[in-house]
C-alpha cells in the first residue's frame, strides 16, 4: 500500500517551504494548554451507542483497536464481522478520511509456529480527517546517544537542529508486547502496551484535546490520556472496564498526575458534557 513517504512531491514541497522560511500546517503550535483538570468519561457501552452520542468534529483522535474475529475471547466471535465493522466504520467516517501513514508495530515476543512464519507484527492505520491534520513529531522523536549523534551530523543532508531533538521514529515501531507477567497488565487478554498508545496520543493529539476509544478494553487509553493531559471518552461493552481502569490508576498513583488533576465521569448522561469541543486544525 502506498505510504506518504513514497510521494516525492510532498518532500519537494516541504523543502521549498522550509527554504522560503514557511512552516507547514502540521508544524504550527497547537492551542496553548491551560492548567484545567482533564475529564475522562468511562462507560460500559456498545461501540455504536457510544459513537452515536459523539457530535461530528468534536474529538481530536480516535484510537480503534477492534475485536479481531479470531475467537480470542467471548467478545471476539462475530458471525457477520464485515457487516458489523461497516456500521462503526461509517460512523467513524464522519470524522476521518485520509490515510496518512501505515505503521508496523513489531515485537520480539509472541506465539511460536511450525507450519508458517511466526507473527511478530500488527499494522496500525492512521487516518486523518483533513490534509491539515495535527502531527507533533517533536513529541515522539527518538533521542540519539552522543556517538550516533556525531555520526548522523556528518551527513550534510540531515538537519542538525532536528538531529539534536532526536530522529523520526519511522513507521516501524519496535515495542515489546506485554508478557503474561508484565507489571503493566491489569487482566485484559489483549491489552496493548502503554508505550504504544502513548506514542500515538503524543504525536496525533495535542494537550487538552479529546481522545475517543470505543473498544477501550483495559482502559489503557484513559490512563495515557490522564498521564499526557488529554481529555478522553473510553467505552467498552465489557463491564470489567471500570475495574481494569482502577488497576491502571493504582499503578500511576504516587507518581505522575495527582488524583486532583483529573476527573472520572462514570455511568452518567455525558452527551452534553463540556469536553465536546471543536477539533484543532492547523
Ligand atoms: C482488541 S480489544 C481492545 C484492547 C484495548 N485496546 C487495550 O489495549 O486494552 C477489543 C475490545 O472490544 C470490545 N468489544 C467487542 N465488541 C464490542 C462492541 N460491540 N462494542 C464495544 N466494545 C466491544 C471487547 O470487549 C474488547 O475489550
């Protein structure tokens, strides 16, 4: 599948813009964050019920980690998966349209195989609503150690100021999956690593914007939203979501955000909540 890095016209345009002293829309600063408390809706609800309550254009980022339909758990068996996925995808379409990047999440650990190559990756498709999508590369650059920095700086094609900030993590992300005995685990069978969700949230949403995850599973998105000062709306059909989330919050108590820095809004009518605000476009 074509990726944005294959489009040379884009690179040429960016270089021209930089030389003329211009700034690309995705590099402009997002609205300045305030010191307000962040709000986090946590609901036990079907994905379509959640989506239908969300006004168009009111969230900055949708994180979507749907059931795989490979019978991993009771929730992972859909007789008409494609029809069902079409329903929530058409709701999401209200806010998304453009493939910005296809990301490969690769990990060293996984199930072994004898009759095929053992799987060690999953794809993450990043869709944007508009070509003026928000992207904060600086928030997720990978720092270079001193010897590597020196080597990279010898390459005159590379921008030395950008190198000091760190390098682009590329669209291949090497982040281990959570082992069964990982301290991060809260009991959900397909819980994603915090590091993975954090990279998505930091790069694709700005502080105090609203992140939506209607297949919230363990509640890791809420946890990361709290840690990175975003608002969030997270729901899952599984009634265990609030319990899993409390375990996440126990892990962050005592370090990072204080309980007074955020509010959890559970089991109430949240459709007109203040957290619905216009999304930021550069
Ligand atoms: C792959 S898991 C998400 C895991 C989550 N990203 C995490 O890291 O913890 C998919 C989730 O979708 C939920 N689910 C399945 N059918 C659903 C539906 N119709 N509406 C809402 N949630 C549903 C399941 O309960 C499961 O928690």
